């Protein structure tokens, strides 16, 4: 089932998307690790965006209480798949749980 949520600003939409992804990640990880509490899971969650992302993306990470990794963009301000893949591999190896990627860019 899909839901559409209309929000008034990019900041609201970004925060709602991140919080929704966080809730799904918590639910998934509790099933996989029933002995983990919310704090343990949240401390491992990591979200990704380009360093060229709109400021609302980093703010959503702060308000959502999760790690936000801002990854380097290419010369055309794009987050490349290889860059994201490497970051995810490194974070999984470090015991983190990737759960969200934003591609919302700042206006150029």
C-alpha cells in the first residue's frame, strides 16, 4: 500500500520522508534483533545525501536524531552510485545500518 503525503515546504517533506524511513528501519531491525532496544538501533542508523544537498536534508537528520553522511558530488553536483555504494559498504562493515538516501539538491 502506498501513501501520498502533501507538505507545504521542501523541509517538511524531507523530514517526513526521513522519519518514515526511520520508523520502517526500526521495525525491521526489531524483528531481526529482538534483543536490541530503540536507542541501540537508532545509534546505528545512517542516512546519506550529497554534500550539495538542500539544507533541509541535513536538518532532517538532526531533527530525526540520526547520523547523516554528506558524500562528495561530481563536477555536475550529482551523487554517483559508486560513491554511495562505497559509503554503504564502509558503514555496514563498521556495524552501522544504512536506511535512507536523499537526492534533493540545493538550488544552483
